[in-house]
């Protein structure tokens, strides 16, 4: 399709790496044993087409591009096959790639905890658009553009919630907070995990570390 001569914005939503995992051919046959992976491979190929089109039209270098997932899949972890019920890392920790215009700090990896809520203010600032005061999250440009020797681990917290258990099954809604090394989950049986020592969240510390759980709950 044609594009205007001035700035443009495009949003693309790929749904193929999603239950019931039914990618088109040849990915359906090629990944018959792992249809979820087939959906990801198909989406990867389609994104490749988009990037090649941007490059062929001379639009790639000057474009800011963000690629992310809205959630992951449990794939059996914690007894959940897909997503929606729990707030563990299998569904909450998602890919996030940001390409700034003219490849500023390209290929840099940042380990700090950030959230999808930060993507909007990041793109607005990169486009030199004033960030409305109502916008939640914080621009990641200072983090991306900072020199490596001037960066420190960001102690920002990350909040997540799911009303799906309540709206679909009449169960309790679930809320979580990631702060420092801890993951706290507010549910009828509250949970606390030290993710440095227990990355698979197998050992609930809520009963033995009551003060930490109380602090994160508050």
C-alpha cells in the first residue's frame, strides 16, 4: 500500500502463536509436533516481510519499531496449559525489542525490569511528541541511550493482574508485584518467591517470610 509523504504510524497484531495453535502451511506440517512453535515461525516470517518492505522503500533506518508479546504461554507450567489464570513468568515475562531511528545503540541488551506500559511513552518521546500527563509508565529512552558505565540496575516494580479467573469461572482475581528479587502474588493463598534463588517459583515463602509478604501486599 502507499504511504503518506510525512510521518506514519502502523500497528500490526499477529494472533497465530495462540491457542488453538493452527499455523498455515508449510509451518503446520513442518512443526506438526510443536504447533505453538509453528505459529511463532510463521509470525517471524511475516515480520521479516514487513522489515524487507520498509528497507526497500527507504523507510527502515528512520523508523522506530517495537516488537513485543502481550503474554506468553504456560505450556503446562504450574498446571496451566495456555494463559489467563496465573501470573508467573511463563506468561508475564515477554519479549520486548525496540529499534530506535538510525540504529541508536543497536544490539544492546538491557537486563533492567521494564513493562509494556513503558512502550507508549518511549515511542512518543522518540517521535518528539509530548507525553500526556495521563500516560502511565516511563520512557525507556534514557535507559537505552545511557552509556553502559553510567547504568545501574533499575529497581522499578512491575504490577500485573488477571480478572479472567473471576469473570470466567467465578474464582478470585489475581494480582502480582515484582519488586527487587521478589515475586508476590495476591490470591486466596498468597504467594511469595525469591526469584534469584527460585526462578521456577517452586517454593512459596509467604508463610516463612511474613514481613516481606506483608510489605509487598501493602
